C-alpha cells in the first residue's frame, strides 16, 4: 500500500537546478533509502517533504492528502545537523517537543519510554557538551520519535543519522534504531552515503542521478536479495560522479 507519493517535483535555487520532475512512491511500513552523489538533492527533497522548502512545481501526496508546501506535522524529521539546546539537559531537550505540541498527554512517561529504548536513562541530567557523539545522536533520534508519536506521524525521515560516528557506535545505534522502528511499524525515508548501511537496513533503495536529481534506479531487496548488490549500486553511483 502506497503511503507517500512524490509527483513531478522540481526545485531550483536561483539558476541552479537541484531536482527535476522527481517521481517516486513510498510504501507503508517500509524502510526506503535514498543514495546518490554529493549535492544531488537528497536533503532538498526531505526539506520539501517536511514543508521547510516549497517546490517550484509538482505535488506531495501523503495518504491522499496534498501536503505540498505545508508543514503538516504528519512527517517526523531528524535533520543531518543535531540541534540540541545547550542550556537544556537530555530530559529537558526531549521535553521541549511536548511543550510546543498542544494537548500532549502523559508526556513524562513517553519521554522515559524512549529514553529507555535508546539507552538514555543514565544520561537524562547530562547537557549536550557532556555527551559523546553517539549519545547526541540518540537524543536527537529520541526527540524525533517522541514528536512522531505525539503527532501521529506515519512517516519518519532520517538524514544521515549515523554520520560522524565510529564503526562500533554506529552499529549499536543502527541495531537499536532498526529494532524500534520495525517493532512500531514506522515508515522510514533514510538518506545515507553508506551503501553497506543502506543494504543492511533497507527494503528498497533508490539511486538519484547527479544534479538535477531524477531517479536512476530502484532496488527492491525483498525481491532480488542482497548478494552482489553493493557492487551493482556502486556501479550506478560511479556513473553519476
């Protein structure tokens, strides 16, 4: 079942064309990854889906509703840059989401639930400067998941959520995140430069062409399996660099 449709989306910044008649669909409950060369528009399409940017043309349809150019609150979004308030500890950074959302009930129990899921309980009174890169990422992820739960967002977008982490920290966080998202049946749009990472976690992987972005190829891992897939994806990406 299709939950999200991106239809003929184009976007330019002055004379720089970033997206050109971009089309793809995301299925309910799937882990959908986007890979492509640097500067091809991966983050731009997430910002358009979130309503932060307005496309020059095209439509975004979420569960039959046109959300083009709207901050609908129906998509959770963890941007690439971790934006934690330095004067708030971990618990209070998470509570911020509930403070700006009206009619959010049982917020403290919800915060504690996701702190437990992401192994943050021991760090609830720590400030961002006291946290490692991995625990900053865990706090940002917890905040996104809490927001999505409160607003009923059915789609969560993650932009390079494991960037700048060492291999072991990345592995542990990826395993915890995948467990949570699969258990909760979330629909995920995941941007990454790490091909092996995308293969290990995805149901489908889309390859963007170099700027202006269009779809080059979509790999369905449920149909074709993972054997030899990294080499095939790398070949498609090399053609675009």
